[in-house]
């Protein structure tokens, strides 16, 4: 969402945000920064005729809720830098040509991928587009992505989320991490918060938690290398309590179709 009254080219997500300190630092392409610059200039030029001397700043700020000290105008970056209008266009384009190659082309236009990353994204998206019935653990897509920092694990997850938003499946994902900082980096939550438990993993699952998570089909856990074996067992048991109604099955993590673990054990 850009400034009110400013026509954009569908690339910016410059918008008013509460609590900007929670967003963290992000790098962004130079082209997007130029887009923000054009929007700011257009906004300034548009309102110049309405400004009257010293009251100009007040007239601009009156359009936004700046009542709190945490209020600020900041460029907010999630997994997608597309505007809603542009996302709708991409969704319509996929519906017109619902092929994996078309979807990959749209993903890589925003998130360049190397050969290995393309193979992973293709395999994941194919499983989402063509789900299989989960009868045993062999039917689950269990994936571990490992490597030192900077190899592209977070980039891959953001590319996947962007692709899922195009096919309107992004809400199927439970995006978690082992720490608050790692969760903020991927736009998710800690696994404790997401799965609705604290230090006591054996506490009963609340109905509100089960209702909130019942439709999830993809579980992503970042920084798995910071999760102890005991905690991993607790996560598995918690997932079973939330999703798996048939404990005669040998499935893990509640029988979710796709489970992705990321980390660095080096």
C-alpha cells in the first residue's frame, strides 16, 4: 500500500506502520528504493498546492495516525515486495497458465534461484499443487535444508512463500523458528508461540489453538540446530496432539504433508 492518491507501478509496499522497531533491518533491491523515491516525490508534488507556509507538515501528518511515539513511516518488507494489485495480476496470470514453469518464472523474477534452489522449489510447489493422501511417513515430504549462514536458506523460504501467495496457498504454512530473532527474520513466530505451549509441552491443546491451526499443511522450522533433541521430540508430540487423529499411523509431526527444517550444524 503506497501513499494515498499516489499511483504506483506495482512494486512498492511503502506504507504506514505501527511498531516499526519490530521489523528489523532488511536489504532491498536498488530498483525498489528508486520506486519509493518516486512515490515520495509524487506525494510531495501532489500536496504542494495544498500546503500553506508553516502548516505544511501538519497537513501531511494529519493524514496518518501519529498519536503514539512508536508511529513512523517506514518501508515494510515481507516475503513479497509486490503490491496487492500486482499480486492479483500474478495470481490471474497463474490461473490463465497454471503450469509449474509459469509459476517458477514468476518466482524467479522476484527471487533469483540457483539450480539447486530451483529443484527444491519445484519439488515443493509440485507437492502443493498435486497433494497426496498421507497414510504413512513415506507419504510425507520431509525436508532438511542445512548450511552455514549466507548460503540462501532464508532466501529459499521467502521464495517459497512468494510462490505460495501467487497460488493462494500461503495461509497453509505455519512459519516458525527456534528464536524470536530468527522468527522475525522470516516473518514467522517462535514454535512455542505458534504451537500454543510454553515450557510444559504436555499441557492439553486448547480448542482455540486447534481451530487456528487445523487448516495448516506445511510446517517450517528455522534454526533447527538450536533445538535440542528433547525439544524436537516435544515439538513432534505437540504436532501429533494438534493434527494427528490416527495415532496408529507412523507419521511424524502430526502427519502434515510437508515439513521443512532449516539450520546449520557445522
